[in-house]
């Protein structure tokens, strides 16, 4: 298993030591660097691979928030700070999670669990099978989903909610990935946030489509193509 390369950025030695201990206790993580301020983070990111950055907000010279705003291609970030009021601003910068000091090991693990799974861990399996299916990663396990059971998929930033006839499955992935993966004769993207199974459509208008009792909006960009498919003109 390829480990997630981590860096710690915190001006407090005790905080760095706690996070270092937690990283060493977590099998999928490996410590790549320790930094005392934002300037050191810049140097580290130029010289070595960092997948996940544990970032303190209140640091000298350059705060964690200022650092995030200056990075064009930041690694995944988990904020670690004593100041709860900064949580909202951090989430607006698309961080994975926000840890409030003192950080417990269990809370640390919950944050690390939000690190996205590699894209190759979801895949389409043999469309020629009598019942074709896809495998998706969810909650640290692989779930096999039969294609005929899929009702729709909803994109939520770095996650996708796969709605089946019996359950909803959340996976670290993008909607675009599934749009390219799923067979075009059975699924269609109707909105920037939705893909639907054509065989599950119960009703439709030019502005929405109903699947399994749920009305899903049709985006203006997709409307012409969607209506042509639904009306059997393609």
C-alpha cells in the first residue's frame, strides 16, 4: 500500500510532537516534513512530495489561512488550531477537515478518513456480464453496485452520492469520472450535479426529470441533449 505523505506545520513543538505520534501510529500515513512556519512550508512543498498537510492557523510570519490563499496547487489540508472561529473560512478554502486543539487520536483518525481514495479504486466491471456492475470505495470497503439498481448520482465537491433502488452510497470521487465510466446508452448527465439512469425516468418536463419519486433539475446547458434523449429523438 502506498502511504500518504504528510507534513506538519505548527509553531508549537508540543502540537507537532502530538501529530507526529498520531501519524506514526496510523498505518497509511508517513511523515515527510515538520515546519514551524508558513515560509518553511513553501520550501518543503518545492523539494518533496506532500499529499496531506496538517496546518496550524496562528503561526508567525504567515498564518495558515494566508498560506492557503497563496498556494496555487496545495496538497489536501487538515486545519489544526485552538481557534474554532476560523473553521468557516477554512472550509471555504476547501480543506478536508478542521481539528480543534487538543486533538484526540480518534478525532484525528476521523479527519484522516476524509482523505480521498485513489480514483482507480472505482471501476466498471465487464459490461458483457448478465448483470454488469461497478465497484466503489465507501467507508474503507469496496461496495459492488449492480448497474440496473442505480437510480441517479449526485456530485458533492470531492464526493459522489450513488442512489440505488435500496440505498445511498457515498464515495470519494467526481461526477465527471462516473460520467465517463457509465455506459452512455443507459445514463445521462442532466445537471452539473446529477447523472440519471434513463431506465428509471418516471416523468419529465423541460426543467426537471423524476426518478424514484425525486424531481431532479435539468440544467440549461444540458437541456437540449436531455430532451432529445428523453423524447427518443437520438
